[in-house]
C-alpha cells in the first residue's frame, strides 16, 4: 500500500475518469432531460480494526447517485468510485463495485482495513492510528448540471494528517467540465489573474496579490490556476488548491468562489448556457 502517494493517486484517478467520461455520452441534452430528475441517497459506512495496540478506521459518507438520466447517474457513480480509489489495489478494482453504494463502500473500506493491518503488523509500533475519512456531497443538483465534491482526510502516522478536496461539475449528459472546457481558451490568463485577486481578498485577506505572495510557496512569479478543476456552486464558481500546492501546510487549502455575474464573460458557451 503506497500510503505516501494518496493525494497523487486521487488527482490522477479523477483526471483520468474525467477524460474517459467526456467521451461516454452521445445523447443530446434534450433527450437526457426527459429522464427522471437527478437524485441521491445519503449512505454511510464505517468500520475499524485493531492490530495489537494499533488501529485503523475507515468512514465514508456520500450522497450517492440513485436516480436520473442514465448517463449522468453512471458518470457520477464512476466519479464517486474514483474519489475513493486511494491505493493501487483500489484504483485497479474500484469500478467493478460502483453501481451500488453499500457494495462500493464495503469494498473500499475492507481493502483499506486489510492493507492497513498488513502495514501495522510490518511496522510493529504499538499505538499507531490510521484514519481514512470521506465526505462526498452534491452542492449543486439541478436539471442542467450536477456538482460533486469530495473531502478526504487521511492519517497514517507522522506530524499531521492530509486533506484533499476534489470537485467536478457534470452537464445533463454526464460530461464533466475541466478548466479547459469550462472557460474560453483565450480567457485563461485573465482568469488566472482573477482567481489570484479573489484568493488574496477572500482567503488570505490581503489587499493585493503581491502582498498575498508572502504567504505562498511559488515556483515562479505568478499564482497558477489550481490543478483541481473548478466547479459550479450555488453562489459562483469555486477554485481550490490542495495542501502544499501554492502554500505551506499551515495555510490549509486556499480557495475562492467567484460570483457568476463576474465570471460569466470568461466561460465557454457550453458552461455559460448552464447559468440561469
């Protein structure tokens, strides 16, 4: 089990899923909208185990897709499965269980407990605690689009745990938006500057991007766009950076939400069409 690479696995698996899903639906939007409205069922799974005086706990809570246009339901179920795929074993097998929430969560939790117990036996240090906690929600679920967000906390020893938040917005056909498809190509540099300015004011409470940079760890002069895709939320489009992506651990996961009225001019036609 590659415990040190969990964040890398999650970002890679989500990006791969988004690429595959973008080619999965051939139904026109009008046909997709004829189906029953998209809906979810909140499902929770928790289990734990001990090895000598050490322990492992897995907790998964998710608004799991239950009904709606088939392409959208299938795409978002696959996304949830990918969000849970935090080890090599899970990446290889998680999609075989994605149609049923209880089966999926039981598989993920069971594999993580089994792999963690093997790790704890090998380390043989009493008192260690492993934790894997997911909270997966749908902050937006309308007739035209659905946003999924996954917050994952993992602790496998050391000074502190690790948190990752990933998100994607899907259209009615189940096609996920990426940064490149949500925004017009010619607007990306202006968008980068807009995100940096809003990050400075909203998250770091600085008066300018330049003063914000004192809080950051950058490889160049400019604040890049987040590696994670942006997503639609009730009050605007949310951009979020992962731990250590642009700032130290103590800064958390920097984020900002830009109102639709401000960001609309930079959207691609497909994304702009989803805003009321």
